[in-house]
């Protein structure tokens, strides 16, 4: 890979500064209420210059999802690198995702926002750099997770009778943990405020049950 030129580095820095400004205003004002003018002002750019970097607000939101995916993948990879067995790597990934939610909530919200905005009729062949980058980040995350399932099958720590397809198992684990996280979030079920149900304990229970189901 050739090194970036100074001009390319400056463009990347400008693009990232736009995304930083956009993240703050979108999360404070809401995606629907935020306009390209709002983002341009927050980034201290003219509206015309903003369109040089992003074709519309959805393009910006996909850029935010890419940054969030990169941050999540970095956490997950670092957690996996500290493990030896496949089942332990899956446990580490679950913990990394939960800590991502707790410690990097802005990026977590950007991922959730993108998930809720996916259009099933979206033409995925369209020439969108942000769209391709966003799908590439998801592919990296899922490849890491499914690779841990495969490692567990190879080292005997994951029960092969419980795995039809490593990618399917990885997606199930991802969806299950994400669903529980969203359920216990302050924007989720009010049952936590009306009973003795503990948010942290529910997360731990969900991760423990998922791992025990897979453990050989």
C-alpha cells in the first residue's frame, strides 16, 4: 500500500473533522432534525465545501457508522488477541461489545442509528464509497467472530453439534447480545425501574447462557 500524499492526508483530516462535528450535532439534535446546513456550521465549513466530501446526510451517517465499526473492531481484535481458546475468544468478544456500549456510547449510538435506517430496497451496487466501507467494516467484525467459532471447533472448546455454520452462530451471538443490551438500556424496557431486575446481571446472564450453549 502506497503512503498517502500530504494532500490526501489533509482531505482525510477534513473528512474526519466533519464526521466529528456531525456526530455531536446528530446525537444532540436527532438525525431527522439535523440538516446539512447544521452540519456545515458545526464543522465551520461552507455548505458547498461540505458537499465536496459528502453527497448527502445519509452519506455522512454511513461515514459515522464506518468510524464506529472501526472502533468496535479494534476493541474486539485486541480482546481476542489476549486469548488462546476459541470459547474464551467468544467470551472476550462479548465483553468487548458490552464495554463498547458502556465506554464509547457515541459510537455505539451511531451503529444503532445505522441499523435502524437500513433500507431493504437499497441498491447495494450503487457507487458509494461510504456504503462499501460500511459493509467492509461489518464483514471484518463478522469474520473475526466467525473465526473465533471456527477456532473453538478446531480446539475442541465449542460443541460442533451446536454449530451448523460458524457465520450463522456468530450472527446469532451478536444479535442476542445486542438485543439484551438494547432491552436493558435506559431507552429500553421500563421493567428495570419497576422491579428488582438488575441491568448488569442481565447482561452477564445473557453472555453466560450463550457461551454455555456452545461450550463443548
